[in-house]
């Protein structure tokens, strides 16, 4: 069975982080703690590693994983453009539980699955995840569970589902909240005729918090008088199928890792 390293112990932290970096470099999978739930991670630029991640979870290319980054600078390198309203959201809620779908930078040589030209990006608020991201670069990360099962909130939960499909498990005790990230589709802010931010899944960041920053750019709340206003089409592909922590269909209780 692949090892679990308890990162609350300094010695295990150092060993676990070293082995995690090496595993990512070899194209293997690693389970990491995040501020939402535990995630299973792979090198975002290694298409075989991403395929292993999808296979380990029991999902297909139609549900591509989101990408975790160490900061807004990396976000700008991965997407075609960061509109000013999204800059404000990043300043307010990153690091934290907000996953943002935008058109991907077309020059990137990666294959996350059927993304339709988009990518879902998040900066987690967790020291271990951020340290690993600083050293490895962007990671494709989905919640550490089998598709259809509850997301793992401990490394042991994840190990019980993913077994030896994962090379290294980094543990940091139970997830603080176990609440998945909120996913928003902001693609129509880039070249869209009717700019409107859509909430694909409400999670750690509420609609009220989003509206405080976005105002009328946020779609009407469900059940509101304005709800029958048609939502604008995404400017660069339909991101309505975005994975919990990405760019494929969110699985309701499943956090996108983030």
C-alpha cells in the first residue's frame, strides 16, 4: 500500500514532500490536503499523468480536472485574459475556495480532457498544497475519491478509495471544512455579447459574497424575479460541465478539490 505521511510531524513532512515532488516528476499521482477537501494531483502538463488521474477516479475525458496554482501570476500565464472583475475576485477570495473558469491560453501544450478551450483555476489556502505547487508548478487536481462517492476529508479516506493508484499520500488531519470550492464561469466576460458570471456550483464562497464584488455582473439568484433572463453564452466554449475543483461536469457533493 502506498504510504501516508503525516505532515503534522516535521520529519514525515520533509520526507513526504520530497517523495511527492519525485512522484509528480515521474508522472505519478499524489494525494494532498487543501483548504476544502483532499485532492488527488498530477502534473497538469503531463497528459499521461492526467489520464491516470481520471482513470483512478473512474471518470472520462468529458470531466477534465481543474488546475491548482500557487498564485495569481500563474493564473495569468494559464488563461487567455483575466478581466478586471475577476482580478477583484482573486484579490478578495484567493487563496481560498473559489474556482474560476476562463478561456485557456491557446499556446499551452497540455491535455486536460474535453475542456472546450477553457480551464478552471484555483489557488488553495493550504500551506502544504501551496509549498508543493511552488516546487512543481500547476497541478491538475480533483477531489480524492472515486466518482460518485463522498470526497475524502482525510488522507485515510482517500487511501481507502484510491489505494495504489496513488504513489504518495500527504496527510494533515481532517479537512477544516469539507466544503467544496465555489465554481464560477467567467468566460463570457471575454468577448461575450452579454457579460455575466454564472455560478456552476455554490460552495465555500456564497453568492452574496460574490455579488458584493461583482454586483449586477453576477447572474440573478435562483428564484429571483430576474431569473428568467437568459444567461449569456460563454465567450470561449461551454464551461457548464466543469469539474469540482475544473473544466468537466461538477459532481454534486464532490469538491473540486479544491
